[in-house]
C-alpha cells in the first residue's frame, strides 16, 4: 500500500483500496464465484480492476490471499 500511495494519485489509490474491499467481501460471501485457475489446488482469480488481478486459495472454510498481479505482465512469470 505504501508503494501505491507514493506512486499513484490519492484518488486512484483510494478507489483501488475501496474496490479491493468490495472484492474481498464478495469472496467472503461466495468464495467460488470467481474463476478457478487451478481446481486441484483451489486457486481462484478475480480481476479487481482491468490492470490488477487478485489470486486467492480456498482451504476448507479458510481463504488465503496469495497475490496481486499486474495483468500486463507475462503470465509465464506468475508463480503460484
């Protein structure tokens, strides 16, 4: 968050943080509502904004946020 606050305009920063909170609430209510990218490991992907995706993993009733990913990076670099 420090990086974002230093490098993004404050309005963009706060809009992003608010959007992440909305997404996390959706995940809490229905963890399987987003795209499963690895069904064997229960890893899901949610597009937060067009540039950033959130990857998370389900384990029973637990949800672990794995990482935020810039969608314009090469997908081969994504290691989950």
